[in-house]
């Protein structure tokens, strides 16, 4: 079987290898990979800036946004041959910390968690993979190949849960949401916002391509003006920040309505300096009871929330987010950004590969 591999820390090491088929162990499912979503984290790993191989070797099977079809499921696993599934990314740390011991491995305190395709565990970028049924999530057949959006949707479902939990510390009646960034995370955050009946605004730099139409298709409002002007105009109760751009992050902290919540989901590069009036940012947050909350990864509960959100979504809209499909043999192309990209998906199916 073919697998996409990389040597973390080594730029230019991305390749496609023939590896022996994995053997399921201890009640695992054996899964035929259908598709793999590519995200910024994967590109960072490919550039040599992130990622850790499994112990004892220097390379890693890449990929954490999975979609596959169960080939073999042990009796009592809750899965059957033919089921569409996605695999959970993170595994609890071995200690375990208090959060991991309670199934909240997305909140791991000692950072010794592992992640498939990212940190010390092989990923799902292979034509065959195995997964413990406890870390497999059923994908509705109706979703078809759009089921590859399960993992990014789980990340967004967690972000929304954080916002709601923070909001509920006092009276909470949010009306307006601003999502910054119309990449896959931003668009899925907007989808979940609209599903909550909230007035939803999305800001991105581009004025052309599919993004404005995708936002319009949700019944949300697309903006491409300066962030400060948009914040003045919208005065959001909630900001879901999905650019990781420092200027946008700090503007959002200043520009919410009172009792505003800014949820940060974007990972930014270090080394970019910005001049901010820290006094103004602090004063705003204190005098408005604002909260800035970071959110990463997702636990099983969030995958379930993601499955519920995707089940209610328009499949054609989800499909339109997938702007490029690349066969596994040409994997390198999938990890190069191209103008107009929203979500790039690698096809693992041998008939298309
Ligand atoms: C993944 C998360 C992961 C994070 C940090 C993201 O791209 O979606 O599951 O926790 O990267 O490694």
C-alpha cells in the first residue's frame, strides 16, 4: 500500500512510499483509506517546522484529516465492514494527566499526548490504516467524500463549545458573530454559527474565488474591508479567529461588544512584531468582562458534535469547500498552496491513485 511520509524537521522529505499493509491488533478496525484532508499543520510539518516521528525512527506517516471505509471490524466493535469512518487525531498522555484521565485529551496538561500524523504516531495518509474503535467516528453515508471534513469540523465544534461554556458564566444572549478567515476552519465555524441561528459575518482578504459565494451560500455576510472597520460595523458578541494573523487577533480583542468572547484557533508563526496599545486592550477586556480563549484539537464529544453538525449541513455546500483533489501518487502537489485553494484533499483510493 502507498503512504505519504515525511521526515519531520527535514524540508523536502515528503514522499510516497510502498509500505506493508498494517495488521490490526487488539480489536482494531482495518480501514481502507478513501481521502485525506490537507491543512496548515501538514504544510508546517512538510516545511520541517513541526511534527515528531514515532519513537525509534526518523519518519512519520503524515495525515490527520481522515476518511476511510471499514474493511474488517471485530465483533462487538460497534462497526461493520462497509461503514464510513474518520479517526480521532489525539491520544491521551501515558501518565495520564487529570484531563486525559477524564477523556479530555484535547486539554492535556503535560503535553505528552500523541497525535496521529503529527506527534509520535503514524497518521492516516495511507491506503490502509488501523484504528481502535474507541477512536473511530462513524460518518453518515450521505456525506460521501465530504466526510473528510469531520476532523476540521471537530476542531470547530470544540471552539464553539468553549465559547458557549465561557458565555454561560453570566447571562448570555449573543446575536452577532464575526469569523475572521474564510479557510476551512473559518467556513466551518460560520456553518456552525448559522446553525445556531446567529447573525454571521465572515472576513477574509480575498474578493474573488469561491469564498464569498460559500459565505453567501450560508446566508452569512462576507467582508473584505479592513478588520477595524468591520469590527466597528458589526460589533460582534463572538469572534472566532481563524487567521492566526497577529494584527487581526489584537484588533478582535479590542473590537467586540461588551461581554465579548474571542476564540483563537489559528496558530501563528513567531517572530512577527506588532506595536499595540496594551493599556487599551487590557482596559477593554476588564471593563467589558471580555474573554479571550484559545482552542485546539478535539475530544470524542466534539467529534460527535461535528458529526451532528455535518449531518444537518448541505452536502453540496461542503463539497464546494473541497477545491482541489490530488491523487496520492502526486502527493507533493497537495501540500503546495495554490491560489483559490480552500480545502485540498488527497485521494487514497487505489482506483484514482
Ligand atoms: C489539528 C489538531 C492538532 C493541532 C496541533 C491541528 O491541525 O487539527 O488536531 O491538535 O493541529 O498539533
